[in-house]
C-alpha cells in the first residue's frame, strides 16, 4: 500500500434500536459531516475527525426517546468496524500511537495499538452526569465499543481537569492524535505487516 492510495470504507448497520451508516477515509484532511441526533456527541466526533485528519461521514438514527445509550454504543461499534475495514491487512502501518492533549485546565492521555485484539482501559472520572444530551458514562463506553469492534488496544486516562466538557474534548482529541499516528504508513516498513506473527487479524 502506498501513500497515494486512499484507505476508505463504508459500513451500514441496522438493528431494532439504531440505523447507522459511516464512511471513513483514513487519508483525508479532517472533513466531518456528522449527524447522530446528539449534539455533544456530534461535536466530539467532529473533533475526532478533524484532529485525526480523517474524512468522516456519520448518519445515525436511534431510539433517542429512550436515551442516547444505544446510539452512542452502536456508532462506536460501526466506527470500529469501518476503521478495521479501511485498514485492510494493516500492511505498512505504524500500528501504535499515543498522545497527551490539553484542553484549558484539562489533560488527557490516550495510547492505541492496532494489534488485532480488542481491549479497553479507562482511568478517570466525570463530575457531572451529562454534557448536553449525552451522559458522561457514555464517553468511556463509546471508547470501549470502538476498541472492541476495531480490535485495538485502547488506553485512555484523564490526568487533570475540572470542567467535564474540557475533559471529554481532551479525551477525543487525544484519541484522534493517537489514531493519526497509529494508522500512518511507515516508509521504513516497506509495506510489511508490523507484527512478529506476520499478520494482524
């Protein structure tokens, strides 16, 4: 795979709870067109796309008359599946990435390994039950859903902060920068798969 080949994928997933279509271009410029019906979640996904330099289109409808849980969870699942599909056999990627991102008084660390195994660890807490229409408990749940669907290791940690909007935004931006680094094509690899096993499933 070379730098002039765009790595893209589109996935549609429909259940009795949600109907979601996501298109992802890993070699984009950070263009986002996101509609989930959850304003704060749209804001975070927009930040994710812009700071990862991904082009991202999300169309999600869900049972928001109940709450935002199913929509946030299922967007995480579909985005993870789309990320995995866009990466293909992971040939030539850097594979690991990390970032520490400030947002005013807040500071977040995220590390990822695109190694074929889904695992998520979160160390942090929010002071308020919700930001806008989105429960703060859904923020780590989105990360977890993404990690398992994409089959990546994802560690997220809040290092500082007092404002929950800032803490959440720092987390999403740190995820974006870590993914940007991890999916980047490494010219030193010469198109090899970055694993001693010879494959990343």
